[in-house]
C-alpha cells in the first residue's frame, strides 16, 4: 500500500535552488547514525527515475531543514514547474527492506490539480 509522505506547494526558492521538505516528513526517511545526506530514488508519473539528495543540517541542529538537491533542478526544468505548482511525494514498501518512492508534479487549472508530465 502506498504511503503519502508529503505534499508541498512550490516556492520560488523551491523552483530555482532546492526543494525544502516539511520537517514532519523527515521520519519517513532512514538516516544512519551520524549521516546527514542520503540519495532517494523516485519515479515520476512517466516512469522516469530521478535521484534526489536528501540532506539535513549537521551536528543535531534543532532545525534540521531537510532539502532535496541532486537532480531536483533538472526535474523542475524538465517538467516546466513554477512557484504555485505542487509536489506529491509518496512511497511503497517493496519486498525485502526497500521502499519505492514516487513523485508527482501537479498544476492547478480551473480549480483542479492536474498532473504535469
């Protein structure tokens, strides 16, 4: 069963530099002790694979400020995303210990959210 991790309206910074993800969603990702960055493989609605680097501030900072970098800006450019669009990020447990992540970009058109392919 697919588990929703977060939905985020994109800000200008999200579309030009990095995607800041909600701190409440950080528990959905597994960091080893002392680790501050991991690679996340996510598949979009066209079955294209993307690698995002999820990183947090070091040294147990009380405000971890998790962000996606890596292929994030390439994803934004290929999808033509802009501030006000949104991202829906989810995951599904696979056989063994893995999680298959899914990312969906959406744009609001006439009060309906539609996929951005």
